[in-house]
C-alpha cells in the first residue's frame, strides 16, 4: 500500500486549503484510501500529490483491474517512457473499463512496444533546432524554453517522450543563464513559450526567477506558459502561484485538455483562479484514436472549455512518436471533425487543426476545402450546410 508522507508544513497547509464548494468525490475517496494515514488536507497539497504519484505496477494494480495488454506494458514501461500519474488524475480512471479515455492516456499499452517506419524519437525536430541546451529556436520571432523534464503525469503519446522523466537532461541555473543570454543576443525574439516537461512542477520561486528574467529583456514582448498541470494536478494552482504570475502581466497560459471528463469541479476552480487573475487561457488538444476522435466528443470538450473560460486554440494531429500508431487517426478524421464544428457551433469553440510538420516543419493548418471553384476574380464557395455562393473580387 502506498505510504503518505505527512510532512506538510504551515506554508503548505495554507496553500492546501480547498475551495469551500469542493469536497472529495467518491472516486477520490476510493483512491486516497489506498494511502496510509492520508487526509483530505494531504489530497489538496500538490506536493503530496507529486510525492505519491503512481509509478509502479504494484501500486497501479491496486487501483485498476489491469488487462493482460496493460500488465505487459506496465512491466516494461520504464524502458520506453515512465509511468507516472498523480492520485487525483488516477481517481478519474474507470478501474473496470479498458476504454476509459483517462485510462488510455495514463496507463501504458502493449502497442507502445511496437514501432512503424514513419515514427520518430523527435518528430518535431526540436533537437536539431536547439542552439543551446533547453532552447528551441524554430520560428523567426519566438523560442520554446524547455525549463525541466518533469511532468505530473506522463501522457502515453507525449511528443517529448525522448526526454521527459529520463533524468539525463536536467536543467540548472547555469543552463537557464545560457538560454537567457541567447535570447538577449537575438533581438528578433519577441515571444517565449515556457514549457518542459511541465514548468508548473517547479517551485514558485524558480518559476518566478525564469519569468522575471525573461520579462527584463527589452525585446521580449510575449511570455507564455505551456502546461497540463491544471488538468492532471489542479491542486498546484494556488492563490500564491497566480498572485506571483499577476506581477508579470501579461502572461498567457496554454493548457492541454483532451476529453470532457477532464473538466471537473476541481479543474474549474483552478481555471477560475487563473482567469480571475487576468491570465488568458487557451487549450491545445491532441487528436487521439478512441479518446476524442469523433465530432460529438470534441464539440462537448470545446463547449466545456468555454464554460471555464479556456479558449479552444489548437487541435493537433498526434505526432508520429515511437510506439504511437494506436493513438494516431487518419488526417481525414480531423478534417471531418472540423467540418462538424465550423458553422455548427460558435466560432469561439472552433480551434485550428494542425499537423506539426514531421522533422521540424512547424505547425501547418489543415482545413476542409470551402472553395469549390475559382475562375479569374470569381469564387464559388460553400458554407457549413453545403450550400454554394458566389463571391467576386473587386477589380
């Protein structure tokens, strides 16, 4: 049985106070019962959640009735990409249903051990576009700053599975300083996306140092944080964190949501804290077979996001990482989903569908074809209902 580490200090206890409207659900109570001496206050402590992440088959099989497929994959998951799920996110897993969308994202499957010729360790070509350790400079005016390699939960389709959790790409203040110097020296850089791993696994102090330093660089106009923590570990979003972020406004946050079941009351509370602090949020969703690869699920997700003030931003075609064939859909599925979103719901709920060009081509938008015919200055176009209209360019 997992052991709770009851080392919550006064500061941590202060951060761990839940919103009065939030109480442990039956599913959360089921999971916390497996942790000796754990209390609801522990459950609200994001550090406790990180310390007690589910990382072994011995713990996982107490919580979930594993299939033979899962058992084989979990036994060797460390040789491919780590198993790691916070107790909170594990409480969302249906222990009896192998097709549970949370379960498929969290628990290894045997298919991860199989590869196809088109799959790559680094499908986005980040390593070859990395001028200094931890920094990716692929687009002209912006950089990706990978500040750590740790996530609260290791998604089974992660495009950075080559690096997250392996312990060999640790970043330090020295490597941060090298990245800062590169950004200072390249005045064309106006936009920095802080990612990882997940930057919200860092302490407030370290994260503030990174943001403060970036904000002190005169030509850096735009700082973003890319994270999945508000989904997998919403307890991490504390008033102390958002108050720190407010000091460096404007800060934008890109959050990774994949399924409507991820939008819980606890997640809503976390997103309310972020939004009420003046931090705009956008969602980046990965199109995943058997999880969200139909228009009804995707539309439901987009609607749930708008209700918690998160703007749908991107739907990504799943990158061809090693062992990802079971997650990847045909591109036609993504196009069909976009067809059934555009015009069928509010434009705010319609993200951009993109393929990240394998090998480092960047995000390439993919959309249904709405131009039926083009002759001279005359266009025949169709709307969401399939009706045709004529538009004439001015001459």
